[in-house]
């Protein structure tokens, strides 16, 4: 693909031969060794259709011991691999760059146990997030994370990207909610770190290395995760604000006045909402069309229906009177609630339908965040549509630049400007999507040289031949291959 052309295939990696295929068939069975063109084409292409590899082999192990055998063999043969879950990643991390063997975790999709007393779920890495959510719903619990890709993304992929999502503001990071993991190293060693304890200070907590390492240190095969009880009262408001400062002030007020029940605080500029209205079927703006420049979605989750509703209503009333909100509507039923969420969760999909997209996922100080969107808009003028939205409650901006097709001149207007701007404001060039292929060489905008050097040493220790997800996460100059 066009993005990969700047990367060189590393000469230390072998190419697949007939003996390799026979070996994989022996350990996995014929039907889990996939060479079918169509299925390979899907697995070689990322969700945005921006990154395309040319792998000739897709493996579907059913258990950790099969993953172990695959990796041990690939390591001994110097065959590069790419771990793949639901393939919804947005930084080109989940697809091969060249001919890496794709190891898809989708067949490892069993729930192993659920401890109702402590809310601890143990499952295999290939469980789809939405399936876990439905399972838990029946038990009176919820997943501590939720995101637009829930119907396809897998818990192993979520853990490997340290996915944030729509509930982060309330339940926090997977570094806090994941209690344990099982992961397989490049040499086939199965690391059992599958604890189910809240507290365990016995030595280095190695599971954290795998959370957010994007398949570069091992393949996650099982996950143990803390799940919160499902609370009975959920309320959602879709609000309009006249300017960005009002969104920011509304956030400050919401944290203060709704604190314990605030479960989501998302913002969208007018351009993001227009993107959804123009490209997705059956979506409409719940607020009468007018001059609103910004929208905010607030969700509260609590245990007392009348108290929670009163609290939110009083907050909204005060915010209206104070001019922070210019219009708003409270969902009256579950259908309306999901219609509000559809607008917010639909932005990524709408952008994809609109054409080519340059996607930036940034952590920035909330006060400065929207200045970047405006500066980019000015830089690009008529040549692109610039949309800004995201998890305002977490200081996470999703800056997206939509153009009819990919164009190096436009890219040169955006990069390195966006990265330099982010670095200057001490932000992060990846708040939640990871570095993948897209930003492997950009890590220094957010991390010091010494820190990156230690990361490279850890990579070298756990994956000395560099077979796991090569060209991703760390700068190419630091990746060593034997
Ligand atoms: P994949 O895309 O298959 O893989 C992602 C990375 O993890 C790759 O580097 C891959 O090699 C590695 N990997 C996957 N499984 C394993 C494993 N078992 N062991 C080791 N490595 C593995 N992200 C957010 O953080 N917040 C959001 O709100 C959010 N919303 C999204 C909405 C949409 C519509 C889409 C398309 C994506 C969104 N994402 C979001 C991005 C994406 O990171 C998440 O969807 C998800 O965490 C990826 O899971 P996956 O199973 O699809 O992983
Ligand atoms: C979201 O929050 C996802 O909707 C996707 O993280 C963000 O499209 C994006 O930039
Ligand atoms: Zn997001």
C-alpha cells in the first residue's frame, strides 16, 4: 500500500514455504490455515482501507497452546507475524505491512468464568466486546469500556491498544480495570499472569507491559477484567453550545455538579455532526437546525432514578440560565438514547464514507484543544473538511481531516505541524488509538529518547528476532532483527 512504500521489508525475515504451511496444518487443522484470496484480502486491509498488506497466510488458533506452537515455530524460522483481533484499529497496526503471517484471535472466544460477588470476568482474548457486554447485562453487570467498534473489536485487541472509549471518564483506563492476562511470547512461552485479585504487589506487574503494546511484545490469549454493576438509571442529554469556551465551562461544571454520576462527556463540533447527517442513513439532529457551533453529549449513570434525573435536570436548567447551553434535549426513552449515541459513535464511519481521512488522536490541555482544529482549518482552507470531536472529559481530541483522496501536498500541510503543535503543548500524539504503523517513527514527539531506548530494550528482551508486529510502535531505526 501507499503508506508502506516508505518502509523496507527487513531482509532477516524468511518467506513462507510449503513446509511451513504443512506444519501449520498439522497443528491447527486444514480449516484454520487460510490461504483463500478473498479472506486474505479482508485480513490484509485495515478498517479505513488505508493500510494494505500482502500476507499469504491467515492462521486461526483456538487455544493458547496453539498460539505458542505457532510463535515458537515462526521465531525459529524468522517468520514475521501480525496479531489481529477485530481489525478495527485506526493506526495501521492490525494488518501486515508486507507478507507477515496474520494470527487472528477470533476463534478463541470463550467466556471462562464470571465471579458475581466481585464482578470479575475471565475470558479468552477473541471475545467480541459487544458479546461480553450482552453476557454481563444478563448478570446485572457492564463492561468498564464501551466504544463505537463494539460489534467487531475483541477484548484482546482492546487490551492490546489500551482502548479508552466512551466510559473512560467514569471507569478509567484498562490499566486499572484489567486484573490479569495470559500472553504468549515470541519464543512460545506462555506467561500466566491471569490473576483475579484487586491487590497483588508481588514484584513487577508485567501485565501492564502488554496493555497498550499493540501486539509488539506478545499475543494476549486470556483476560481477567473487573466489571462494574449495572446501575438502574441512565440519562442522556444532547446539548448545543454556542462556542468552544462554553463546552469547556460546561465540562468544569459537570465534573463539579454531576461528579459521582457523570458517565460520559463527549463533544462534537458542527462539522462532525454535519458529517454524520450527510453520510449516514436515518440519522437526524434532535435539535432544531440553527446556528449551533458545538454539541455536547452528557450521560449520567446512577442508582436512584428520581434523584439522578432531578439532579441532571437541575444542572441543565442552571446551565441554560447561565448561558453555557443554548439548547438541549433529554432522551425520553431507550430509542432516543441510542439515537443520540448513534450521532456520536457514527462520526468515524461517516468520515470513512466521505472519502480519504487523515486521523489524529491527541491528548491536549482542554483549554488549548480547539485552537488546533481552528489553526488546521485555516491552513487547509477549501482543500479539506476539518472536524474536531472527542472525549472532552478525558482531554482527548479526535482531529480528522477529510479529503476526496489522499494527497501528499495536503499531508505536508498537516504533518509535522500537528505533531509539533501537540508536542509544544505537552500533549500526546496518541491518546487512545496507539502508534501502530502510522506513528511508529513519531514517538519522540511524546516520549524522551531515554524512555524510547528502554522500550526498545524490553522489545529486544521479549522478542529478540523482532518477529512480532514488525515496523509498528517503535521507531524503525531502533528495531533490531537477528
Ligand atoms: P485490532 O484492530 O485487530 O488490533 C489492534 C492492535 O492490537 C494491533 O496492533 C494488533 O496487532 C494488536 N492486537 C490485537 N489483538 C491482539 C492480541 N490478542 N494480542 C496482542 N496484540 C493484539 N479506540 C479507542 O480507544 N476508543 C474509541 O472510542 C474507539 N472507537 C472506535 C470506533 C470505531 C468505529 C472504530 C473502527 C475504532 C475505534 N477505536 C477506538 C479504535 C480501536 O483501537 C479499537 O476499536 C479496538 O481497541 C481495537 O480492537 P480490535 O480487536 O479490533 O484490534
Ligand atoms: C471515537 O471516539 C473513536 O469515535 C474514533 O476513537 C475516533 O475517528 C476518530 O478519530
Ligand atoms: Zn475515541
